[in-house]
C-alpha cells in the first residue's frame, strides 16, 4: 500500500484538527502525522481514513477515533525506550503510534482472526511490536514489569493482575465504566502498592472480553 503526498497532506489536516481539540503533546501529534492510518483500514473505508472518526475493522472491533488515540497516548506521557503493554491490539494503529514515539511495545489481542490479520500486517511494516494471542485480563506476566499499560477497550474496573504488572511510578490508562459511556482513567502505581486515580472526560469503547475467541 502506498503513502502518497495526498495521504500525507490529509494527515497534516488531521493533526491540525486534533490539535484544535486540545492535544498539546508535540510528540503525539508528530506520531499521528507520520503513521499512515489508511494502512490499517479496510478498502471500503480508505477514503475516510483521515476523518476524525472510528471505523469497523472486523470481529466486532473498531479502529479508534484519532483524537481518542491521541488523548490516551498523551495521558501515558510516553518516553523513548519505555516498555509499554497494550491490551487490545486491534488493527495495530495504536501500537504503531507508540512505536513511532520510541516505545518498546508488547501487545495482546484475544480475537484470533484479528490477531492473525494484524500479525501479518506487521510482517511488512518497518516498526513492529511483540504481539501475542492472549486474554488481556491476564496481561503478560512473563515480561513484567511494564513502565506503562494502555487498555483500548472498556473495563468495569482495572484488573488487579494488570496493576501487579506495572512498575512503581508507572501509569495505566483505560476507559473505565460498565455503561455505554466510560471515564478515561489514569492509575498511577505508588509505593507499597498504593494507587492514585485520575479521570479525564468521557469516551465510548467496545467492552474488553475475557478468554481467546476464534471469531
């Protein structure tokens, strides 16, 4: 797939839209401007790839609205070289934003068909996360601790098992809530397993489900 001058121009416009909505982290904006979002979308949506909207990607999942991706990423306060766990690989777009910012990304997906599709995509993409077919509630204890964790589906509460895989001083950013609207929440892990909780506005995500699915 080609990344044309037209695509690059559309990304500049998208960055301007996201900036106008309050995103101020220049490294996040720079990554949004570099990662070709149309690479991650089905052909029927390619003409809409640089609209600030979410779109279906199959298996009942979506590629998130670019503003939402930028908002979550900004809350992570990503630093180059950090080890980040992403729960919910989806299309791989969020992974690539984090990779573009210099993070070392470990990502888990529970939908087998989506996992296979995204893993194949990364075989031909210059930046690659370590991708696993796993139940996101379990995380990746073998590779813990992580500097940051991002959950890209809604949860009723942040799983204790994921908190246990976070280093002291690290963040988890996740949409939390059991209704149709969730609060974007950042958990900071403090010494002696204490946590600090902050909320940053409302969003709508598909729910995070347990166990591996072949759908």
